[in-house]
């Protein structure tokens, strides 16, 4: 179909079934391609402290976070994650990609990309793993191989329902490496959507290091405030 015809068709459909911003619900301009209005995009704040050192408290080398987990971005992540709005992966991945390009040391020496796994029951409920979707887009953008390196070995309570101390114990030994041969000796970039206490990233990093990884660096879309 020719581009002018596609454009006219899209505009006609938008008149009958107007697109809504996934964050605020306002009608979208046809030129707003990401499913998010410009106002909400402009409200997303970059993380002023782009990384956290492990300082001996965590098993990862460093944890980077692109943005702050608040306002419009918090709502977008919620819709993406719990309402299966997979189309939002494009803009959420772009925020991470732009952040990496501004902080290119993130990828220095990285051999493979992996992601935080979710429980099989939650995977069935959602139909996808949001962290895997983000990781796939980063792998394609930067040409770094991705591997399904980790599995969750037991049921755990949702982290967002727990106190800081409870989060640290809830995930203890909850992750295990799938294939040591794919991990051994590699420097790994571990992807997740949100970092709060760092407990999830640390436990996943521990499982990777126990399987022989040389080191683990982490990257999340957002950092809790």
C-alpha cells in the first residue's frame, strides 16, 4: 500500500477510534508514534546519578538506571508490564538505548546480554517477560548476543509488596543459571525494568557469578526514588 494511502487510512481510523496516551489517557496526535504524548515524554526525568557502585554490598559490579521511576514513566511501565501493552517496548527501549549512547562505558567489555527471569505462572499471565523484551531490543540495537541465562527456582512474593529487609531475604537463592558453558568467563550485562533496593539484581548476579561469569554489570530502565 502506498504511504499516502496508509497515512490517510491511519488518520481516518484515529478519527473513529482516537488513540490515547498510555500514561495520561489524552488523545494522541497522529504524528506521536510511540503511543505516548509529547507532554508525558517531556516529563520523564533522566537519572541524575546514572549508576550505583556495589561497594561490597551487592554481587554486581555496577548498576545503571536510565530514568527515575516516577510520574509518567511509572505509569508507562505499569501499563507495559501489567496490561500487556507490548507496543510500549519501542519507546521504553529507546530511553535505554539513548542512555547507553550517552554512557558508552556501560557496554565496555560486555560479551553477552541477559535478563531477570520471572516465574512461569506470571509469564503465563502476562504472556511475556518485560525484561526479556527490553533486552532483545538492546541486543538488536548494539549487536551483542542475548542468552536466556537464568531461571527462577522457586515462588517468591512480589517485591513491591515487601519492606526493604523483606525484599533482601525474599529472593535469596531464588535464581539459578541455566547453562554454565554459555556464562563461564563472560562479562554479562543484566537487564531489568526497575531497580529499587538492588536485591533482585544482586541475587541474579550471584547466580551468574556462581556459574563462572567473569563479572556482571546491570542496566534498568528506571530507578526507584
